[in-house]
């Protein structure tokens, strides 16, 4: 199943973090947070599955900085057609960063490429929560 970020947010809110709230600013460096569980989340959805999932250094740095300031846990959630992987980024080695030409935006009309500093997480260091969600969705139907 290919999800967009709104659908991913809704699934997480409905079945995992009922207190999940979107960040106040749509252009924020994090997408949502849970006050109850002290989590800051960055959500990404990919139309194609990759075993190495990209994270922008700017997003990573801001999640880590925010977690330090507010005492939260920074979480990176990445959905692909083969699953939904969750990464507790402070429990993992920092990615190796490199400059890459990437689309300026993911789901908008501007396809221009710009240079971004990015790193990768192999799905083997994340936790695939899609199986748990599929079980819940099957039971609820």
C-alpha cells in the first residue's frame, strides 16, 4: 500500500499515538509530536521501496536539537510500499552524510533538483510496524 503523509499520520494517531498532533507550522522541521509519550516525529512516505531510507541532515539535526531542548525522543518514520519503518535516531549511529542532488520537494509540483546533505538508514536497524497495523486493521474490519 502506498501512503501519503496525511494517511500515515492518521494511522499512527488512530492505532498507536492517540494524542498525536501536527506541528504548528506546515514548513516545520518535524511533522508531529506526542506530548504524552514525549516524541517528536518526522514522517516520510516513498512511492518506491528502498532498503536504505534517506533522511535529510537538516531534519535530523533539528529533531536532535528539539529533543535536547524539550526532553523528547526523536523518531523518524518512513513508509514504503513494503512496510512502515520506525527509527529511534538517538539509539542508532549517526548516518554518514553526503551531498546529493535531490528533488526540492517530494509531493509538490516543483520538481527542481537541489543539493541536499543526506544520510541513510538501512531498514534492518528500524522496526517495521506495518505488520502490527495490518493485524489491527484486519481485526477492526
